[in-house]
C-alpha cells in the first residue's frame, strides 16, 4: 500500500507542470474513468466528466429542480402525449461538423438498442426517433411517459456524433474524436488522469473561461486532501467527513457542502446462498445500527436513510419502514431460516476512509448477531467489475440521482434486467411491473402512491439496506471560483474560474 501511495504522489508532482498553464483546473478524485462511451457506464466517475464533454438535449438547471434547454432550444408535445418535436439549435461538434437531428436520433436509439447499453430499459418507451430535417427531431413514444423529458437530461443519453461513433465504437469509448460539450478529451492516461481542453466549437464557448481540466486519480483520501492543501491540486472531491473542520480552518481553501441526492447503502448479492432468503436479509437489517454508523463516520453531516429515494427528491416516502437495531431479533430470524454460522465476504473500496470505517463497524455489529464478515479490500477501479461479476456478498456503495424523476433510479435498482438491479440480483416481478406502470402513469397523485408502494415493497424485501443520506463535500483553493455541484451531481465547469 505504501508503494502505491508513493507512486500516486510522484505522478501528481510530475504532472503539475502540465497544468500550470493559465486556466487549467486540476481536480483530484478517487477512481479513474472507465469509458467515454456514455451508454456503457452508470458510474459518477464517468457521468460527472461526460456532463462537460458531451451535451444533452435537455439539461437540469443549477438548482437541480427544473429542466432547461440544452442542444434542444425548444420542444412541443402532442395532445396525446405520444409525439415530441425538438428544435435542435445551431451547434457544432468539436471536429467542426454540425450537430444534427440525425445525430440526436442516433444517440437516443443507440441507448435503447445497443447490446452494451446499461440504460436500455429506461428508453424502451421510445417507438421511433427520426430527423424531419437537419434541425427537427421527432420522437414518438409507445405510450405516454411521465419521466420522458427528465430522462433526456441523463448524461448517458448525451448527443453523440453518429459519424464519430460509427467510425469505431470501441475507439470512441477510449478517446472520442468529437464532442458536443464544453471540453474535448485530449488524452486519457489510464490509472492517472483524464486531460480535457476547451472546445472552441461549443455553442456556449464564450461562457467557458478555463483552458482545460485535468481529472487526476488519487485513490487515497488523505493523500488527495494533502495535495490540495499543498497547492498540487486546485480542487478535490469526496472530502472525508473527518477532514471537513480542519480544511475549513485553512485560509487558502473553500470547503463546499452542496445539497445532494446521495444515498449510501449496503448492496446484498441475492444469488449468493442464504442471502437469497428474505429472513436472512431482514436479519442483516436488524443487526446493523444505522444511527451508530452515521454518528461515527459522518460527524453530523449525514442522516439515517429510510428509502432508496432520498429526502428532498420527488415522491420520497418519509414514513417508510425503518427496522430498529435488534441483534436478538436478527438471531431469531436466522434461526427461523435454518441458517447458522453464516460467513460473508464484504467488498470494500480500499483507500476510501469512510467506506473502510463503515466496514469495520458493520463487521462488529453483524458479529453480535452471530454473522462472520470477512473484509476484502480492493482498489476502487476493480470493485465495479466484481459487482458486475457477482463476486461479492456485501458491499457499501452510493448513488446520486442524475435526473429529476425517480424513474431513473427506480428502474436501475428495482425494475431492471440489464444490470441485475444494480448488481444485487434482486427479483420481484410485482415490483418490476409496478416500476414499469409508474413510468406510464400521468396522474401525479396516482403516480406518487405507486412510488410509495414501491418503496414499501422494496424495504419489505430488503432489496438492499439503506444507511444514510449526505451532502456533496468538495474542497477547492481560494483561487478557484464557481466550483459547485447541483443536487444531481453535475459540475458546471463551463462557469468555473481559475484566478
């Protein structure tokens, strides 16, 4: 581990000169990117970069509460709610070619149909997407869809250049040759950094003051904070709760506590032996003292979660079930399920201070209920693939909403086949059908009740274990202005200034 940290420190030091050019913002983050093909990722480490490399038809504003025009400068909806007509603004890709309605149609159909798409289920409602002319996109839906407009703000359905993608899909995922957003991917040094340059053809290029951005991977939280304090980084994301007070006292730094839709939860692999039994999952929930975890690791910045839909988000059910901490009840449930001597493997993101603290606490709490937990610390760049492969029993992960409507997260974690319900392998056909029906319900009151029922059913099944909600906590040098996230996680780097 020490060798790894030394290597990281060295790479930062060696790369500083690259970013000393005026207006190049350096941001430290834990993980490296995984791809530049938006449909093939569901990770914030990618989406937060996609948002400034690619543009979407419709955006979410800085408050994270309403939609605003993106590449679509306007749109109309037919009276029957089935036909959406978008006026595509006069814009260009970074290679100078025009952004057309054909590119928008291609991108929408690709996220629906491509075998590698992690988001296909959310766009199955699209019947057709066609270019009526170069600046007019006509989308016809199979049925009316309440979240459709919101779903177009998802970074994964960004408008891509049809020509660039069809020239080589795999190569595009490594280094996109055309982008529609504020920045261009100049270079991706795997395991080290992503280097972005200002896109001179961006339709809002006059809004962008930065010459470029470097997203630099520094997996260890402590090292990342030290690098910002030393001025080797302009900013860093994922500030540990334990460091907030100290960093706030540094006159050279600004700590950002931004409203978020973040929820941390314990993923459970339902296909692994006894974890497939509801009573066993219930036992895990009773054995875990969520309040103790929040108090110990969040320093007052977190709040115990009771639903996969976070507080403040549309249709959050405040009265959802919260199982109390009851180790004896957990033992009774295990006995009733005929399970004894349960031993589980818990996948942990190494170097993530909070994840490691939570792992130790949960290990101790579960042991009180007679459950043995073996911690498996892995590099964060490897954990996603292990979740996909099902090579885990338990793992604490987090989610932030990417769109305003609850359909996105609900589909992804409860009503999805493509990604095995966020790798939990959870299956409940009634829930899945209700998720699909809620997407189509246009009456807000009826739709809200459907989401209340979904939250109740998911909690009853213990699809995963909700732990806590918390703000985004980032840090930047005082020389940096407008380094903020909206509640959906988007950094508006087109407005960031480096003095």
